[in-house]
């Protein structure tokens, strides 16, 4: 991704406009018997419409399966979304059948494809990530019938770049319950013909735990700077704030056209972010997914280490999507 300095950002945004799209399409050239004439992989096993009844002995003989490791398929909502998206993306790259276990916690919120009860044998592990938020390539075995288990959080857009349209569709549309309806009802109460910009404020666990290991929290000055940035380009803006610390937000983020999410359910807030046009973030995978689905310009707090000690160094090129803008000031 490009990390753009503040003084260069306005000129760059004017030149390239504010809607940023990531390239899709599989351009990798690989030689082998499973390739078509253009040198790209002919996918015989991967798709997202498998059901338990489709898994016949013939399919098992022809295709390899890939699943999440049950001991690591956990974490908060955003972490699980990365694991699922990476599972689908690696299955696509390797032409395997992705399998979702029916006890995955994320299934409480989403109707996910390929929830199949199957016991896999002859399984190898995709190599573990070398560090947090770092892309680690999975190589497939020469044998198609070897199955694979995916471990780790897999917090990189590179795992699912080639199927990002499918991933965005799943996470924007396949909610359980009524999050999309709730989000649309909320937007119906806001001034019309305004640009809707989401602000995700994560604070509670940062204050409680992460400061102890060298992390910093974004102060009110960061959000003011981020909102001022967008005001340079849009005359009419609705700022919609989603947070885990609404008391702090209502004391520190106030002003005209600032609105607060009325929801206490994470999926309602996720649907709300996905319907915004642009996003302002602090840190964390949950807000990242909201910005990913909004698919506009993202302003991100980029100085969230209070000291030079970096417990888990962020791999910018692996974690942030191509085209996202990152700016920020730290208030310590």
C-alpha cells in the first residue's frame, strides 16, 4: 500500500479522486497440467456453493479440502472475518474446497458458504505466519487429495485479494437477523444528499490492557484532524460514530452533523460502517472490515505505539489494502 505524508495527501487525493478500487482478477502465471492456455489455474474444486450432499466419493477422490484449525478459529468478530476470508482466498488460489465447521462462533452473525460436516484426514498445515499481520504464502501439495488446515489469524488482505468481490458481498449481505435493515433505517433519519463518513473509535481494551505493552490511544485531536481532512473535499457530511466507549465519545466528539450509533450489537455497527462511503479508523480488525466494505477513502491512526518498543510490528503492506490513506497524530 501507499503511505502518504500529510503534505502530499491533498494533492494526491485531488489527482486520483476519493474512490479507490483494488485490482481484482487472477493474473498469476503458473505452469502445469491444471493450467489453461493463458497459464492461469483451471479451478475444478473451488466454489462457494458446496453442501454436505455434494461431497461424494468422486469429489473426495478429486479434490483437496481446506479447513480452519479449531483451536485458532476464534477471537473477536474482526479476527474471525480475516480467518474466513483467508480460508476462501487460499482455497481459490490452490483450487481446494473450503470447509467451515458448524461450531464457528461467527456463524451466530453470518450465513457463510460451505458449512459442511466432514472429518478430514491426510491433512497438512499451511505454514504459520512469521509475525502478526504478515502475509505467509501457502503452497499446495503436488497431490490433489492432500487436505490442509489453516492456523493463525491471517490478517492480510493478500490472502483474498483475488476474490475480494465475493468476500465483500458475503460480509455486506449475508448477515443473520436484520442488521442491514437496521442500518438503512438509521440512515433514513439523517440529512439526505450528504456524504456519510463512519468513525470507528476503539478504546476500552486499549486503555485496559494495551497501554501496558507500549500502545497508545488516539486522542480527540486525531479525530478532529481526520474530520477536517474530509471537510476539505465535501461540503455536506454526516459523521457517524461507532464505539465501545460512548461516554468518552459524547464528551469529546461533538458538533454539527455528528451522529452516534444507537446500536449495541456488533453486527449492526458493522452493517452501519459497510453502508458508509468513507471511514475514519483507530486500530483493530473490526474497524478494518467496516472500512473494507465501505470501499472508499480510509483515514487511519498510524502512531499507535506510545514508545519505540514494538511488540507486534505492523506489516503495512500486508495489513492495509492498496489505496487506503493513512494519516494520524498521537495524543500522549
